[in-house]
C-alpha cells in the first residue's frame, strides 16, 4: 500500500486530458485512504483514483475547482456526510465496482448540488429495490445514471413514488438503512471484485463505439472509459464530461420518443 503523501503527490502525473480538463492521475497505487490533497492547492479539475484500496470516500479538503472524481475499482462502502461541503462543484462521480450496499448510504450524494454524472454500477446497492428511483429522487440534477440518460418519465415516477405521507415514509425507511455502525477495518472483510472484462454484449457495444469514432481524440476518450471498466453507450461517443447541457436534453427527448 502507498500512503498518499507529499512524495506521491509531487510525482503523480498531472496533465490536460482529452476534454481539456487538468487531471491528476493517482491510479493503481493501492492507496488506502484519501489524505493530504490540500498539497495540490485545488489545482485540478479531475482526480483519478481508480484501482486503489479506498474504503471510504472522504478526506477531501475544500476543493471548489474539482468537478470530477473517478474512483472505480476500490472498496468504498461509505461516503462522507460532508462531501458536498468539501466538493461544492462536483459534477461527475464514478464509483463503479465498489462495496456500497444500502440505499441510505447514498444520502450524502444529495448534498452534491451540481452532480450530473453518476455511476454506481457493480455495487450491491444497484441491485436494491427502488434503487434507480431513489437515486433520482435524492439527486434531482443527475442527468446520466449508470451511463443511461435519466428520462423525464423516470423523474415523474420518482416524484410520485416519494410524495405524500406514504412516499415520505418510504423514503425515510430507505434512508434509515444507513444507520449502521462500521468498525475500523470492516471494509477489509470483503475483497474488491476485479473487473473481468466485457460480456459479449458489451464487447459488441465497444466495437460499435470504436467503429463510429472518426478522430484520434474520440478513440482516446473511449480508451479512457474502458480503462475504468466502463462500457460506453453507442450513442455516447465521448466521456460524460464532453457533453453539454443541450446535448443531454436532446438525448433524453430522443429516448422518451422511443
């Protein structure tokens, strides 16, 4: 394991990524916890923490500039209750293949007022009843959840599901599921699931996305997605950060028409 200290941070690659954001690369270092990021002086738009050994998504100082955190393939089971205070402008959060179990564990995400892109694929919580509706209810500005556009129909259904006395009680009961005590080191009890590569259906999507790519930049973006264990949607020819609001609205409208 590698402690996230001055030596690691000063030697970590920091570069302009394909979508013109300043990105700090901390991938694959087996970092056990987030710390000492104040040394970066909030100089990055994106921090890549993929393929480490994180148990909790916490330890961030106040970082108003940071808008993207990539933390796929860790052991994260808990999220800092004050994450929204520390990362007030976060728009993209990738938590694919972690260990978040209960819907209530996602409640801190509600404090991320600008969150638009969220992936919780390959977490136990993603198999829970009401999962997608609950996330849409708690994070109303999320536009893409698990690489699928959030439709207006889904927003209406989530609003109806959690409105009124019964809906409020349902939301409260789901939220209460995170009222659990975690002993130190509990996240070590379960090994993180290694990414096993794409299924045949996912492989077909990958081939189609690469075939549709017309520039080197697009190919680079696809490779970046795939390195984090993410399968690009064939309609999504760049990473989430590359889209603008109008393009997202068009995508939502097109899916509703289908």
